[in-house]
C-alpha cells in the first residue's frame, strides 16, 4: 500500500475564506492563524473543492452542528472527492458504526462498544501501556538524536489496540498503512483510492475468520458474539466497527502524544514544571488536548438548510473543526495561550454530542502514561535546529517526524 | 446545595469523576453518576464547581 503516489498536483489556496482546503501545505503546517483570520472575517468559510463544503470556525457553531443530527448526517465523516463510493453503505448504519451512523441506529451501535472502553476495563491496561512505553524508550536511551514520532509516539497506540482487538502485534505496520489510507490519502481520485481498500477488507476478513474458528477473550470475539435484541451483529457491522476502532484509536492518540512532546521540546519551562510536579499531569493532559486537538470531523448536509446566513445545499460537506472551536476566544479565556494548569477547561477535543469519542478514557490514559515515561527518561530535550518537523495532512493532525536532541 | 447530572445531556466525557471522585462515579457504560443523593457540604462545593466548569456538555447542575 505504501508505494502509491502521495502528492497529487493541486492549486495552492489563495484565500481560505472562499477556497479552503485542509490539505493545503499552509494549513497542514500551521492552521491556527488561518482559523483565527477566518473566525474574525467570515466566520463560516466556503470551498468548491471536494464537491463543495463549509468550514464554521466558532465554538458555538461547531457545537450546534454536532448536536443537530437532523440537518447534518454522519454518513460520511472524512472529506474525500467522491461522496458516494461504489461500496457505500448509507446511514443510518454506514460503513463504520457508530461513527457513520445516524439516530436511531447510532445509539445501538454505540452501546455495544461502550462497556469495553469504560473506565474500569481501560484503567486495568495501565501497567501494559507503561511497559510498552518503556520497551520503546529502552531502544532510545544513550542516543543524542531521537525522533519523538517515528521512534516513539507512532508505536504506542497500535500496540494497545492490537492487543485489545486480538490482532498479531507484528502486524503494526499494516495498521499504520490502513490509517494512512483512510485518513491521509484523501486527496487521491476515487478510481485510485477505491481499489486500495481491497487488502484492508481482506485483512479484517482474515482476522474475523480466525476469531470465529478460535474464539478468545478480546474485543473481536466480543463483537462477534454480542447480541442486540437477541440477534448477533452482522459480519459487515463487526468489520466496520473494527476498522473504526483501529483507525480512531491509532492516528488520533499518536498525534496527541507527538504534539505534546513537540510542545515540551519548545517550552522548557513547561517541561521542567511537569518533571518537578508530576501531579499536574492530568490537568496538563487536558490543556494538551485543547490546544493541540488532533481530530477534525466532517458531516454532510442532510437537506438544503440555512445555517447562520449560509445557504447550505443537500450533500455539501461541513468540516467540523473541534480544534478550531478549542481556540475560540468566546469560549475560552486566553484561548490562544497554552496554560499548563488551566483550571476550567471545557475543551471539545473529543467532540460534542452523541458521537463524542468512545475511546477518551483510553486516549487520556495513553497520553498521560506516554508523556510521564518519556519525561522520566528524558527530562531535558529540544528540537533539532534546521531539521524539519512534518505534520500529518488531513483531518487528524500531529507531527510525523519529530527530530529531537536529548540534553543531559 | 445539591449536585446532579442530567443523563440526557451527559455523554460520558469523564471529567467529573476524574476531578471529583468523591462526588461522582461512573456506570458500566462510562457515564457520569452522582454518588448518593448529591448533597454538597462546604468542603465539597468548590470541587463540584470545578468539575462543573470542566464538563464539555454542560450536564452538571448545582442547585439550592
Ligand atoms: C487523543 C485521542 C483521540 C481524540 C482527540 C479523539 C477524538 C474523537 C472525536 C472528535 C470523535 C467525534 C466524532 C464525530 O463527532 O463524528 C471521536 C469519536 C470516536 N472515537 Fe475518538 N479520539 C481519540 C482516541 C480514540 C481512541 C483511543 C479510540 C478507541 C480505541 C477512539 C474511538 C472512537 C470511537 C469509536 C468514536 C465514535 C463514537 C460515535 O460515533 O458514537 N478514539 N473521537
Ligand atoms: S464530565 Fe459531564 S459529560 Fe462527562 S461524565 Fe461527567 S457529567 Fe457526563
């Protein structure tokens, strides 16, 4: 999957207000000034790209869209060029329930997976996550230069998810390819993108067959056996939910860990405070999540609808910017400042309303433990001068290459 | 003073029981619930308010 063309030729954006593109290099490298400008000028930006779409920039608008499932459907949540690919499964179930589901089916699919991600079972994973972090840190000690992304952050979430789903941990590389395909390669024409999904379906099919033959105590066997109103879930539903958990659980948390390390590399004062005041961690984690929220979602407009004076048309995209909402000065005091001990923090990094992240307990635990272990090993580090940090394009944002110099 | 969570609004954001585990707990689905009848004392009111100011869904209510 990795040998395909990654860069398609496209027209650079001149004005994001009338022609936004979240894969434009300017946005990918530093979206915050763009959002701030749009919030003051528009505050809803428009584009004709991707078949047409809107980008609201205030917390109030993002919240009202997330809570309005009647006018905004979740049948597609990642902006791509082709709104209805050939294998498209329509709402209310969608291809990856519950994230692609609308009410009333949504709550059924959501309740199925909630117990697995409740605080009890998730907190039990802490020793395993700490051991995983230490394993990767062991490979890094003694070196002056390390990469916070490719040596560390990218390994933590796949390891955790593989063990929850009961997939072989040596398949991690395959998981990252899947995530890359679903979330990063969104700009490919649909004729190129479509066939790339075949190996992924085959992989999940193989795992499901293996679990039917050899049931075990993991999330895959649970999904295959759980009954809703006396019926087992359809195979397609199980496969869709597995893809969702894999995709939603990997890139997101990997990005959050990377962004936190990126911040600490550039703010020695915050790094020193966390090293000296470990009790601050849970509060700091929330500010990392607010300030560097990695996840932007999307909706499709369900029917022609007038929203804050914008004439939205059925099937227009709406880019649902939870990260932009988190920087809205009307919702947060000193919204543009990272305040490591911010006391009141109603951030929307995990979304708002019925689709609110199911995995937040796990994400918070992974983020906290990954940072705790990293700064315990490396209490002082900085960015490498002249080397470039690269950012994931698209709707999940975080550093991919994060070159660091370890200071003694 | 009493604190309550509106279960219709709560999405299990989990902030309340992390900040104030003596006042809030969670159920099997990870939703927030109030421990006991939610009566607050002078010692617990501040913590309840802090939890309230961290609930993204505005699901926590403190009433006379
Ligand atoms: C820092 C890490 C994470 C962030 C920022 C994040 C963010 C989000 C956001 C914003 C949504 C809302 C989607 C929408 O409104 O359409 C969401 C949904 C979801 N997330 Fe996460 N997520 C993270 C980690 C995880 C993890 C680790 C898992 C599980 C392994 C997970 C599983 C899910 C699921 C299943 C949904 C769909 C819920 C539904 O539709 O009802 N997430 N996430
Ligand atoms: S913080 Fe709010 S949304 Fe979260 S569990 Fe508590 S009451 Fe529910």
